[in-house]
């Protein structure tokens, strides 16, 4: 897919916005709310059917998958919903609104990686893609 990194950012923002709205509805109804978190990283991975004739599964494997999972887990530490790596940010810089969270150590990595909170999309008038935060200053750079 052309521009897949940007589309992944938009999808995460829309899913997060929808979850916020659902949680509001559920709170009004006295129902339990649900937390979702996203970790986006851009890397080369293996995608396809893996297994045997008895048990075949369509999956994705590789170091990039593990790193995306670790980045997703950083949301708990930062109190955020969507974290992206510097590899994602390099592809979408100037088109998304982010807040730099800093360089963080990631389990299984010798070096720290730069992490950003994904807040919105620049120049798109879509209610599901608003930054929704008063502290947003625009694109990081």
C-alpha cells in the first residue's frame, strides 16, 4: 500500500478516538470502560502463513514486531495512548502532530530509541483526527 506508514497513523488515531467516544457512552450507561494502547514502528518483517497442514496461521514475525510491542507498552509509562518510534516519525514528519517523549531504553536493544506521542494529523478537517489536547504545539521537529 502506498504511504502505509501514514495510513497506520491515521488508523491508530481513528481507533483511539472511537474508543474514547465508546468509553464516554459506556460511562454514561454505567458500563465498564476499556483502555487501548498502540505502538507503531516501521521495520522489515516476515508476513504470511506459518505452521503445518494441521495448524496454519497467518502471522507477522520479526524484530520490528517485538519493538512495536515494546513501544505499545511504553504508553503505560507515559500515560499515553499512541506511541510511535523515530522510524515512523521519519516517514510522516510534517504531516502529523506529535509530542516528543524522549529517548528511552527498550528491552532487547543496546541503544535507546526516540519515542513520540501521536496526537493528530496536520491539515485534515476530520473530527476523528483532531489532536484533542490543549498542550499540542504542532509538529515536532
